[in-house]
């Protein structure tokens, strides 16, 4: 049994990490969050120590370092802009890191963390759960076994509604979240480059607080993408079903079904990490490069090969 700590215990995604720690037969020893509304911990690890101040949490983890309760892994579910600092905290205290995406906000942060890994002899793991989704694995196998010279035309649409709270939180601050493309799109960009190869061109057509769109030319695909947190942009037929999220990937006009199968992907991620097969810095870098360029590009507008939702 391995000992875990968790940074960001009050966030939405933290529950999946707690469940993954429990499902893999391990123990959560300590957790940190500036907010103290973390009663969800009782459903998984009621005996875990809890801290609201990072200084006291850091001290506690350090004191455990040479004991039987030494922390083996620190799971990081904090706001995006704090990931780099919290990864360093983990390795400095002798633990491996398991970090939600985006691993960091800037490509050069990846280079710096490579040295941190070497300095402390610990591994940095990134949660890239779409690579473990069976529909995505099947798609990759189909592409890998298909014609080697085929270039696929892809439309990616991901609209996931967020209320007014979103824009008042760190997620609505691009300096902290990285903006829409980073906050809700990075796992799709990782998945697409994993299947269709490296980036040849990266164009941003639209970049606003509640939506972003662009075009990616990959080695084996031409991708029009559109991302939004605005409920008003969701297709009418989806709204009529009472749903607030629209997720679609069309390849050569054919819809790829992957609406389900998400509930256990964090557990699968933890299983792979514990077996030494987690996704590390090198796997994370391509998608970090993509969103960094999107964030720092001048939007082209409705020119060229843009996603049809740009007209909404």
C-alpha cells in the first residue's frame, strides 16, 4: 500500500483522485486546500490530515519523510498556474507527482521540470486519461493500421456550459487558467496529436473569454476545432434533451462515439502510474506547445479553413 497526499481537495476533479487512490488499494494520508468545505474526504479517507495553509502542509509532509508514513505520491488538483510550484513541492519532499492537466502553462516549464526530476530522482506523471478511453484506443489502432498516406479531415466540437461563477473564479482568468483552449481543450489536443502525429501548422481563428476556435494541421490530419463554455451556443437538439454539454468528434464526416466510459479513467491512470507506466513530461509537452501558441496568437477571424460554429 502506498501513501498519498492530495493538493486541491475541494475541487471538482479531486473526488476522482480520491476514488482512484481508494480503488487501487492505497491510503490518503494528508490533504491541502485553502477552502475547508471538503467533507467529501469522509467518503473515502476520514482519517486523513487536512490543512488549509501550504506552509503547514509542507512542514507536515517533510516531517513524515523518514517515517513509516512517508508520502510516496502527491496528487495535484490545484489551479493550473500553481501546478509547477506544487510539482516541485512534491519532489522536494521525496514523493512522485501525479498532476492534472495542463501539467504547466508554458513549454519552458517542462524543460525546467526535467532537471527537477533529475535532481530528486522522482517521476512527474500527467493525467492524460483520454489515451486510456477504449473508443480512443480503438481509433488509434484503426488509424495506425490504415493507409499510411491518408490525411484525415476532423471537426472537433466541445461545448461545456459554465455558469457566471466561472468568470469570477481563477478559471476565467487566462493568466491563471491559460484560457479556454488550455482549460477545457488540452486533453483533446493531446489525444489528437497522439493519434495523428506532430503539429505542422497551428492557426487561431477566434479567442474570447467564453469560446475559442482554430485549425491544426497534423502529420495525418486537418483539424477544425471549437471550444466554448457558453450555454447559448449549444445546439438546439442537445438543449431539448436537458443536456448542458455537447461533445463531438467527426472524422471524414463520421461521428466518433465516446460520450461514456469516463467514470473509471482516473483509476486506470493510477493503475498505470503505480505500475511505472504513467505519462510523463515528454508526453505532456506537445499539447502544452499547442495551447501556448494559441494563447499568444493574434486571432485570424473568419478566414481560411475555420470551424462552422465560429459563425454562431
